[in-house]
């Protein structure tokens, strides 16, 4: 009977269940001592989602008058329950939105037209070095830029004025000289008035570094293409590599293999300990097998962040004892190594993957320039 009430949306008064057994549930009610009942559908927004049920141990306990009395009660109960269900749904949706909001790697904030923070995600708060709660109601330019007024190039101000998205790319010294892409998007009402803004902030330091590295390698290639004189190429290459990497690198050198690939000679070295390295020759048979395999067979860089555990034969190279960290990169011509490019630091150097990648690209450009210069020298000698 309960299912009929819900399906049809009509109330039912049952006077004597012993004579009106319709469903197995009726037998369960009788077994528990219920002999009469009244069922009123719970309806909200045109949908029946349950029923208000009363039961009695007395036969003929409920009448049509009871039904009329209970109808308004059921209606109010239906509205209250429906509102509670809606609230839970909204609360669940809001929780999912908050979780999504906070899961974003980019910083996101909702700003009022006077640039006060109304909502903010965890990433944006971390960029400001605080928690989301501490940012609410504060001016964005104060917490993000430490100013009493907006930046002259503020994208939010331009967004409000032009009522369209705006963007800037900016380096921020207080954030460790990191680069950020800052955007503002307007939210307009039906009259076209800006009622709030979506403010995003994305750390693009890595992308900026990659772009800078591409430009550095390009400048190196352009510089090396200005001459075919080998000594000049070597000097330009080493000076530019030291400049590209910057601190804490202090010395760079190039060692080339002889025609029989039996020994390597440092043909050029620049920097603080360049004079000590210049002209040193090492027999390849003396190079430890694992190092030789990495540089000359696998054609991979040899990265040494701590020189304290170097093999004695490497430590014996003049000037190497002055370094705490260094990188040796194979100069690959075709499918074999023609020499190595060495970059060293007299202080601790936390050599990062991006730096090694940059140096590999530099080594390719240096290799090409050196090979062109050697071919030019051979051609001149043959004339």
C-alpha cells in the first residue's frame, strides 16, 4: 500500500488491516500489533518522494477528519525534507567545487570591483605565503605585491576599464625572482557592469627559463658562426658557456681526441683555473671504464656534484682538485665523441636537470663550430 500511495500520490486511511491485507508488509504490521493506519504522500515541487505514516494498535483509529488535519502537516514536512535534501545537494556540490578549486595548481581568486579578495584557492594563498582565510577581504595588490595601490600595469584595473580579459607577465623579486603570468577575467551582470573578477596567477618560471635557454643557445650559435679560425672558436665558445651558465661556474675547457682516438688533450680552457688545465693530455686507456663508457659509448654527460669521491686518476688532472662540482659533456660528431666540454665550479653547485640540458645543447653548437673550423683548417692546408 505504501508503494501505491507514493506511485499515485493519494492518501489512504486503512481501518482494519486484518480485513485489508494487500501486501506482505501488511502482515508484518499485524505481527507488530498495528491494526489501522493512515498514509499521506509527501509531495514537493510536483514530485512524490515518500509518505507520512501513522499506525495504531486500535481498529478504526483514523478517520477522514484525521486525514484532513494531517494533510497540512504532511505538506509542511514535505517542504522541510525537500529543502534539507536540496541543501545537502548544494553543500555537496559546493564541497566538490571547493575541492576542485583548491586542487588547481594555478592560483585563482575572485575579486570585487574594488579589488578585495572574496574567494581564493590554496595555490594562490601559498604564493602569498599564507592561508586562504587570511586573504579574505584584503586588497589583492597589498597581499600579492606589498603595495598600497594597484600596479601601474595591473591587469585587473585594465579588465574593469575595458570589460574584457587582460594579462601581464611579470618577474617578482619577493617570490624568489620567479616569473608569473597574471590574468583577469570580468564577470558582468545583465547590464554589462563588472560585478566581480576572476584573477589567476600561474608560475611560468620553468617555461621562461626554457625560452631563455633557447635564446642563449641561439646567440651562441650566431656568435660561433662569425669565424672559422679554430683558436678563436674555442675561446668564444668557452667564454660564452661560462657566461650562459653564470655563477657558480668559474672554469670551462675543451679536450679533443687525437686522430687515433687514443688520447685527449685540453686544447682550450678559460676561467679561474683555465691555465692549470690548458695543454693537459690523458691517455684514454687510463680513464676508468664506467666513465669512459658513459662519455664515449653511451654519449651521456658525466655530472659530478661532489668531487670528494673522484677516482685518483681524475683527481690527478691539474686543477681538478680545485673543483667541488663539475659537468663533462661529450662533443658528439656523427655517432661518436670527438672530445669533451668541461664546466667546473670551485664551490658547491646543485646541478639541475635543466642546466645539464642547456649545456648539452651548447655542446652540440660548440661541436659543430669546432668541426667546421677543423675542416676549414684542413682545406687551407691542402691548398
